[in-house]
C-alpha cells in the first residue's frame, strides 16, 4: 500500500507559527498518491493559467505575432481545444451578449456517453451550436442542452444532466485562467493585489514575445520549483556574486509580502539605472531617506503555481505545472511580454533571466537526485523564521488544501 494512503493530516501538518513549523515530509515530493491528492484538491480549487499554443521557428523575428488561441477566439462561435493536467477541454466564444460575447470553457467530453466534442485543435466555423458526432447531442454556445435524438422530450433533470460541464473562466490581459472545480476564492482574491500594485504600469503597451522554449519538462516535483522561487535565502548561494543575481540586488532591502493567495518579493537595484521608473509603481516602493533608489523587480507568486516577474523591460510569466502520474517532473511554461524593447534586449546582461533560470534548474535537479533514494520518507526540514517566510506560507497552503480534501 502506498504511504500516503496511511497518512493522516497530522502527518504532514505545517504549523502556522513559522518558529514551530516543519516542512512537508520528503514523500510529499515524490509519492504519486500525494500528487493525486494535490490534483484532486489544490488543482481543482484554484485558478490555473491556460497554456498558450506551442510556437516554432524564430520568434524574435516576428515581434508582432499574436497568440493564435486569442486570434481564433475573437470571432463569435469559434472554439479551441486544449489540455490541462491530462484533461481535455475546449474554449468556445458565445454569440451573446451582443457586442461583447462571453467566452466559455467546457469539458471536451459529451455528457451523454463521453465522446470528444471537439476533435480537431480548432473550430473556426463560427457555429452557434456545439454538436457531438457520436450520438447527435446538440448544445447551445453556453453549454445548455438543446436536443438529442434519443431524448425527444427530456424533463428538467435530463436536460441538466445533458448540458455541458462548464468551468469558471477569467481573462487577465491576453492570459486565460480557469478553475476545474469550485474555487476556494474569487479570481480577485488571487490576482487582485497584483493588479493594484501595477495600476500605473501601461499594460496596454505590453506586447507578447513568443519564445523558442515556452514549454519544457524539468526534473523535480512542482513544489520544489515553487518553493525555490519563494526562497530568498538561496540567492546568496545559488545566484552568488560576482556576476550573479546577488550582485545586482541591494539584498538588505529585500522584502517579502503576503496578500492572501499571493506573495510579493522585491528589492532595490544596486544600480538605480536598472530599476523601475518610480512613476510606474505606488509610492510605498520609494525610500524617503534615499529617493534615488529604484526597485529592481517585482516577483509575484500566485498560489499554487504561477510566477509573475515584472521588470523594467516587461513581464515574464512562469507556470510550474505538475505532470500527472510523475511527481518527479514539472512542466515549465514561460511567456514574455515586452513594454521596453531596448531594455528587453539587455535582459540577460542586467536582469540575468537565462542565467538565473539555468542555476535554479540545476539546483532543483540536484535536490531531486537526493530525494530519489526515498530513504527517509517522513523526514522534514525547517524554516528560517526571518528569511524563509515565503516557503512557509506556501507549505502551509498546500497542507490546508490537501488536508481539507481528506476530511
């Protein structure tokens, strides 16, 4: 019997007091049953970023290229199929309301006998109906049952059962987010403070810049990568000076803030020329004693697996997606949005994006190799009370959602 089938919530309890808290046990990083619990709880109750289409070619030679997904979905009635955590889903643009038709996200399984409703990647027929090609079910654009040859006069219960399963959906810029169940909070509970902090940033000027490797498989559990992102302590070791991220930051100014389901990390740049223009950020990011200081970056983490990295050149979105049935791999999604082309050209020399990525990936590979022996499944680590509040916040939320699912 797998270990997690014997686990009670107290076996992976994370105390809300960081001075008393221990990390999740080792097995939470490699046990497939624990991953199954996470997929059935955390990833059913939170807002997840919809993956963009995979682009190939030389993206930086096509600066005006848009997301194919959103181009297609601009037209009424069009649909796009996608997969999230092995679940087949599709997006459908409604015909109503007039002038601003709604966008819907549905399970791609027919509610009658589970045949795939959208079999090709896209449907650009602009149809106002959804049809199943196996038994003839017809649904409206919004998923409501319309007709079925085997149910010519259905009662209310049958009509409800033969309507499509729709998931909550939200749009943020040109990114889409869905919840695959009943969300534990509104979308604003997750990204509201991110938007407030960036109220003076000209999002309308951000331009999507496709990358050659927008989706990669990384070694290590998804929680390892999220934990590492939230850990400021490792910067002085994994990204150490000279010529590392540590050398670019005024580490004494490093701050970690918590806002419900989101966490913000930020610090001043050692060289103020490499920081944000103060007009783009709220006044609280200014040092009244040293007004010349500039914020190097805003690193937002939105639970459970979304990182929004705001730089003076634009935005880098990271998503740490679990791989079902393989707790030792993470699907890493990486998208760029540019609002200062000149600074974007210098992103590697100043903000060290690729270097930091390589160093983090290598560190997590080494951690995973150590975990793979599975010699001490219940061994637990500790949190430094002053320097590791971000990882503690993350472990605590994982515990809360997974333990709620076991009740």
